[in-house]
């Protein structure tokens, strides 16, 4: 457990520096007093993700997600509130007193958390084995040093070693209370009946980190020469690890990707290590797998600019060219660098060092059209049919570019390179797009599976599931918005209560007005906010805005963020005529009106329900029920007329 005082200090620090927190994951650009970027929670080409430093909130006007820095980490990293607090505590150097969970306590954690605990334990085990055992030092550490890696790089990436003994990790982990079930689910142990073995035995270990720095999987390289043994072995897919959604080195690279506004994409683990050792840290690896859309979108969160670095293997390059098309389709700016024959990013970085390597990249990286054309032209051998196929291939690549201006620039470039007139290329692109549209039109109208980078959020959404038929949702949200934004401000004019004039704050007026008629919502989240606000009415210096934005319940903070995200959200009653004024300039008029409007809507909804019940009672011949409903309707009509008069609406019954 973390004491509440520590949580409050961390929440306050995070709210004041929310831009620093989110900019580690999203490429933000200043827009007035706020910051804007592409939303990390859904795929978008036009930025609609806003971070407000002075409010301490983020809000996406595309998908609707919003909240404070803690909510952001919970959604983005799929972690619990406690883990998000711990992460922010480390970032802001706020000490957290907390005991290590015992094996018994681990049993009570959910499956995902338990798997994360197991992988974290394994990472420490591999690292300690590398440095603290004879086998680890002679075999594992000897390999890394023979490859030229310094100790600071080895420790930065938590590299390790798994001993040759069949079940060394499995046995020790179980002795420390870790369940074999989670060792198997994370892929650390192979279990068949009574047989138990370590998956990575006899290999050097490359931990794979999530964006937040949590170890979620491992890669292992065998050191023996054996044709029957795979050189590299990765963790299998699991609840916490999806290889198509992560890039090796993304945790260590993300901040520099934003600062440099560029990402270098290489293939393997050691390529990333060597770039870091050379002083270039905005580099990630696809780990030998074909580049996926999710991986591209992951890079796009931090920068739209990418340089793909290939070694001199022609076969490997041709197999990877499809990845360029995917990068272009996501609207990114891509350049390609082909290293000299016989070199790979690992060896080349060690050979040149930072300054010469950056200079080489700048001088030799090329536009993808030139690169792809030069690679594929080698296979045409002046054959007109193959040349025509090449042109069609290049045109297909250009056709996926979403930006029409960028597409036009590449068409012009392609026209020069291939000596084909631009109208011909435009015609071909038109045919490709038409064919694609026709195919899409023939597909059944089924919603495709989400390609979103993040798994489904664990945080509660802004609205409680099932509360979708609250007829007063709009009016209640408007009342809550005034309560949160202006609750501590005094109304200029005194309020008459039981014949006595009293000075009141906006919050006191709203609470009194709703309690006077026992107004309650069908949405329990609305009731919770109102009740907590009322409980803090007498607290000196209570600021509802800060309190609810930093609320530990993500559903509450998410809803409140949504309410205050728009600077001047005007309801239909606010501005029928004349120039628009800010809400705070009209509180004496607006606050009573939003409360009255809610009551007016509640009475109207109840009257509509009574009318339906009257019809049913009449059809059933239930005279007693009919008389009860008529009496209730009479009372409601009188109340409706009175409220309508206050509300300024024409009474129509």
C-alpha cells in the first residue's frame, strides 16, 4: 500500500507537469497555451489530441479519451493505478515506501500483473547470472565484451545470461514462490507432463521492454554452433507480449525520437546496442520480423520521420520493401539507407562512431522512390514487360500515400526516374484507386477488427456501462460542468431562501437547488461527483477542478476532463441572441438556468411517462390506477408551468 499523502504529492506533481509525462509517448507541438499531437489511442492523420498544462488534463476530440497524467499511463501502458503512481513517483523523484509483495500476496494479483512480476524477476535473474556466476562471466559476459559492448550498455538494456542447466531458472523461481503456471504462460519455462525446462537455457538474453520500461518478453541468442538449434529465440505471444505491437529499444529511444523528430529503424538487437554505444539513441529494431502496421503506428506516435537502414543483402532488402509501402500508407515520411556490402548497422556503427555515422546517414539516405526503383531496375534487364511491371509496382506504392500533395511530388519524381509522362502515372493511380474502391464496396458491411496499437483499456470509461438511456444526461453534465469549473466562485447577487437573502457560491447554489427537490441521477457517476463535492463544501481552499481531475477513479477524472476540456462550452440556453460572453461573466444568469433546465427536463420526462401509463391504464380499464395517474399529472403540470416560467420557455402541454 502507498500512503495517501504520497499519492497526493505525486498526483500534484504529475498534474503540474502533464506535458512532460505525455511528451515521452506522443510528439506534441505547442498550439497557443496548449499542446497538440496525434492521439495514441486511435489511428488518426489529423491531430485532435490536446494537452492542457494549466488544466493538467489531456483530451482527444477524435476518440473521446481524456483525463490526467495517471489516466494516460493507465490507458497507454495498460497498468493499474498503483503501477501508474509508482512510475510517476520514479519520474518526479518522490520516494515511495512500500514493502515487497510476498509469494502469498502474489497469488492474489491478477494474471497480467503476475506475468509482469515473473518477467521482471527473470530479468533480474538473468542479469545477476551474467555478472555473479562463473558461467555467466566466462560465457555470457565474455560474448558481449567480445562483441565490443561496454558495461554501461549491457546494464542499460539489462542484458543477461541463462545457464546451460536444464531448469535453473524454473527451479529457482519456484523456490521463491513464483507459480509454474505463470512461468509457462510467459514462455520462460517449457512444461510437458513432468518435464520442466528453461526455454532460454545456454543463451545470452535481450530483455524486451514495454513503453513504460517494464520487461514483457525476452530474446535469446545461442552461443554454440549447432545447425539444429535456432540462432535466435524469442518469447512466445502472451497476455503481456504481442511481437507485432512492440519494437526492441522503444523504451530507451522514445524521448530522443521526439527530440530529434526522427527514428532510425534497424533489424536486430545488437544493431540497436551499437547505435546507443555510438551515442545515437533514437533507434529501434523490428527484431527480424516483417514490419507491421502496429509497429509503424508506434513509431508515428513520436515522430512522422523514419529512416530505414538496410545492410547489403539484396535478398533481404527485396523481402523488406513491402514494409516501405506500409510506412507510406500511414502517412509517414520515409527515407532509406543502404549500407556498404558486408556491413550491418552493428558493425558500421562500431566502425564509424557517432559523428561520422550521422554524416554518412545524412549524405547517403535516399528517397524511397529512388531506392525502390534502383533495386527493382536491376531485375528488368531492359525487358519491356518487366519494366512495365516495375512501373506498376512503383505506382502502386505511390497510390497508398494519403496526402495528395506528397503524392503529386512523388509522381513528378517517378516520371523523371522512369521516363514516363505524368498523365500516364495519374491514370494508373486512378485505376488502382477505382479497383480498390470497387473491392471495398463489395465487402460485407462488417466492422473490421481494430488495428489500434494498445489493447483494450483496463480503465473504466467516462460513462458507467449500461447508463446509456439517461434522458437527462446532457442537462446533468452541464450542471456538473458549472459545479466543477466555477463551484468556488461567489455569485454577485444574493439568493433568496425561505424569505432570507444569502450570499452563496456557485457550488452551494447548485447543491442546495438539487437537494431541495431531491434531484438524483440515473448515472451513479454523476451522483458520486455531486456527493463528494457536497462533502467538501466546508473544506477551506477546496478546488473541485483539481480534486476531480486528480481523482483516483479514472471514470471520475475522465468524465470531469471531458466536462472542462472545452473552454467555452455553451448550451442551447446560453446564447440565443447577441454576442457570446464567457461563462464566468454570466454566472448569475447561467447557474440558475442550468439548474432550472435540469428540473424542467426531469418533469417533462416524467410527464411523458405518465401519459404512456395513462394510455395503458385506460386500455386495461384500471380506474383506480387511472385516478392516481391523473392526480400525479395535475401536480406535474402545475410544476411544469412554474418551472417553464422560470426557464423562459413557452408552455405547451
